[in-house]
C-alpha cells in the first residue's frame, strides 16, 4: 500500500479528490487518507482501479 502514497485519487466522473497521503486501519477496514482530510474505505466496491502508469487511483466515491 505504501507505494500508492503520492498517487492522485479520482472519482468515477474524473473529478480529482486529492493526493493519497497515507493509510489507516479502523479495525473494520483499511482507509485511504486523501489530502484535505478525506478518509475513504479502501475496499473492493469503492476501489475501482489502480493505474500504475499514470499514478492514479479511481474510486467509486462522492464527496457529497
């Protein structure tokens, strides 16, 4: 997971959520920390794609 720090996170519509700054575990699941204080579950229904070539992660997530 540490190799994803620095990647950019985007939602399904292509909106940039921020940069990945770290990971934390809340005992129920792993969370990805995104710049600006956003915490998103790092689980299969939310994690859509990791694009290593472009250093970005696509998440099924909305800030609304």
